[in-house]
C-alpha cells in the first residue's frame, strides 16, 4: 500500500512554488517600476531561483513518488522565500501607491 501525502504538505509545496513566481511578477514592466535585468543578479535572486528549483523538486517528489519522509529542508527554503517575497512586496506596494520610503520631515 502506498502512503498518501498529507494535505498540509501539498499546501506547503504549492506555497513554496508560488512565492518565487510572485517575487518575479513584481518586476514585470507593467508596473512602471524596476524591471528585472539579467546582467544584475544579486544574492536575493539566487536564493529565489534556488528556492524555485527546490520547490519543483519537492512537487515532483510529492506527486510522483507519493511518499515523502523528511520535509525540513523544503520547509526552511519555503519560509525564507516567503519572507523575502513579503519583505520586498511591502516596498513594491508602497512604490506602486506613490508612498515615499522616508516621508519628508518638518
């Protein structure tokens, strides 16, 4: 009998897959903001790309093997990617709404 994967693990895998995609959606030219330039890759981009690759591997393991033993590395990478996306998403929304990063002081 094949062990079934828990629903919570499937939800974590989906979140881990979506977070790097949301991060790079902020760099679309539709928003009239900073566009992603391939020549300027920093450590955050490397982390997001690595987390996307790890999330794809995790999804493959969940949906093909149907037996997942240890999820700690996948969970840690998901949390790091989610924090980075949320942190930079705050600045993205503020810039989109026209709110300055540091308001003028009187």
